[in-house]
C-alpha cells in the first residue's frame, strides 16, 4: 500500500521535463539561459517545449527534488537569478524515462497526411497548389537543416554525435518526401475514387 502511494506521488515526466533535465545535466543554468540554449540548438524543431513550459518544468522538477536551485553569479547590472542543476535523483529519473519502450513504438501524425486524407473534398486546383507549397517548404527546410548540420559538425568536431544523426535523419526524411511528392504530382491526373468502398452495415451508422 505504501509503495502504491509513493508511485502515485512520483511526478509524470513530460517531454519538456526530460529536455530540461538533460540540459541541466550538462551545466547549471537559469530559465533564461535554458530558453536561449533551446533556440541555439533548434531543440523546438524536435521537441514541443514553449517558453512558459520551461519555467513551469523548472519549478515542477525542483519541487520533486530532480533539480536543485542555487544562487547564480549574475552580473550586477542584471537581476539575480537562481540557477539549477540536475540532482542524482534527477539523473536516475531521466535514465529510467529513456528506457521506456514507447519511445520506439510511437507513430507521428503529420498534419500533411491528415490534409491528404481529406483532400478529396478540396476545391478544384487546391490539391496541386498545396503540393507545390509543400515541396517549396521541404526545399527551404532541407537547406536550413544542411546549414544546421554544418554548424553542428563544426561544434562537435566529428560526425559520430546524436545531433548529427538526428539532423541527417531529418534531411533524409525530407528528401524522401520530396521524391514522393514529385511521384504523386505526376499521378494526380489519374486520381479517382475507390471502386469498391466498404459500407457500414445498416443500424451501425
């Protein structure tokens, strides 16, 4: 019974919580620094974490004993800020969270796939236009990721780093989708409705 109560009290760690635990495991920093680091590393490209969530997570993690706060060495001209560091308990919680199987079995639901499923209801010409817009977006993102990859390789000094692997995977996925778009764009004139649609049995509508 006591173990069940302890399990209930254990906080559920969200993606923002885990990202911050990882950042603070590298070095101590305050909330403003954490936000700057999120932007510098383009972390919001792969993790949904807003500015308000950073401060919410910091307080949540502090209350849970997963990070500790101490006075920072802020310049005299600026406000004194508390800096945070991951505790041993926090590092254990992060390691435990990274062992969950659901990291490897989650399936994304891209907005473009949702649009594609509903696109048969679109007005004439919209589908072709949206395909062009998507391709242009992918071109911009591929170029941006390539620039980011160059900066990361300069910082790491070698290609055997998780950030390099992540960016290369992103580029490969964007390039694959771009080729797929080109193929489907050629097939659009042949687009047709299902010939043998399955109908919901009467009474189960």
